[in-house]
């Protein structure tokens, strides 16, 4: 739900009563809390109308009033248990001086890193004008949401952010970053270190602005072989979480190592001690729960294509997930972001099915 004004002290004290935060804090809740990755996006007509008012996507992200409106639109329409602030993981490289822009229909473009010198010349202090708009939007959104609706912040994981910084764009298998890491591992480690430091400060600022929890998106973790998964995914995120919790010991953090296999998810649960692990579409929720035990909470992992298909396929896939998550700490979500062509009616049916479980 959305309020017209900032909650008073009594309402703020009830933030832990929201279903999603109760799950993150150790309680099994049924029916489970529900939100969707990319829930503020192109499948919503109101989002498309809002996006048309911005000169470009990055300017959209950097305008707090617009970011707040995009954040709140799916809450108004569907009453999800969490709002996730509208922004992009690439605000961090933008803050590090690697100019970012978005090409319609093609995605992000950055000034690629092609040499060790480009890494060593990254600024020691990020440009906070690229990060402050998201922090401001979080504060505004928290004042407008009721105590039952959690507010999530986020950042990209160091490995995933680095892949875009090296290649200057998304690539099918992130070969440019993988090759750079093989050829120049020490320089690549310095790049990871810079991203870790900036991301930690950024997440702390998000918590201080009003985020109840944050999610770390490692969208390209699944392309790494086991040794590199340890070096470039597990270890940097562990350091990032450690830096955040050094300042905010009770910080609720959701990890999303997309594409990680069961051994990797096991290692992530041990190394990160996250409040929750988010599972991608390929993970078997029941098998992951059996391997990890009662902790952490698991989030996921309906196939976005099943939601796009709708009908019996959607309902059967949803029912299977609900059955798998019924006896444990579970947050219903997708295995990745909602697809733009997804009909509104399919989302409405999903919400009704989960709420009535």
C-alpha cells in the first residue's frame, strides 16, 4: 500500500510486521510474500507513459520523482509485498567515470576498459551525483509506502558490473571480461576491488535512506567455471557484504548468483550468510532447500516465460513452486525479470493464486 505522507514513529516501528521482512528475519510465513524482479517496467502501460517523458533511460533513473513513481506503480496495481527502487546497476560504472548511455532496443553502452592503465586511472572517489538520485528516491519512496510493504535497494555484483565495464556492453558469454581476467588477473582484481568499495558505500547509503533490505545481482555468475566462481563471484561479494555489515551489522542482504549450480549456492549460503538467496529459473527449489537446510530463506523462481504463456502452464508451474516452498522460509518471485510482453492479466492471476495458496 501507498501512503500520502511519511509514517509516524509508531508506524516505523511496525516495519518488521511486513511479510517479506518477517521471512528475511527468520520466520516461515504462509501464503508467502510476493514481488517480481523488474516489476516496474515495460509490461505496465503506466510505466511506458512515464518513460516517454524522460529524454533517455539514464536520465529517467537520475530523476528521483520519476524513479519513485516507477517504483510505486506496481505496488498500486498489484499490492506486492515489496517495492524495489527503480534504478540500474550501471550507475556504479557511471560514477567511476566510464560514461554510460542506453541505445533503444539494444541496451547499455559504456566506454570500454581496454588496458591496465584505464583501470589504474579510475577515480579514487566516485561521482556521487550518479548515486545520490537513487538514495534520494529511496527516502521518498519509504515515506510513501506503508509499514507492511518492504522497500528494497540493490546493486550489481562486482563481477557482473566488471563485465560491462570491460566489454562496454552486454555480451552472450562475457568473453571479453573473462579473457581480460585470464590475461591480466592482478589488474582485473584491482577493478573488482574498486567496484567492491564503491558498491559497499552505495548500499550503506541506501540502507540509511530507508531501504529495508538490498539485493546483490550477479547476473553473469553462471558463466564462470568453479575456480573463477570462487575468485570473482563468491569472494568479492563476501567482502562487499562484510563492508556493509561492518557499518550495519543487521543489514538484510539477498544474494542472486544467477546461474550458480547447487555447489555454488551452498558455498554462497556459507560465505555470505545472506538473509535470502534468490534462485534463477534453472534451479530446483526443493533440491536447494534440502541441500541448504532451514537457512537462508529462498526466493524465486518462476520462469518468466511461464508467466508470459499464462493459462494452465503458468498455474501448474506456480502450484509446483508453492508446494516446494510451503514448509520453509520462502519468497515467491521470478527466476529473472518479468518480460515486457507479459499481459497484465497473467500477473493478476499469479497474485491471486499465490495469495490464496
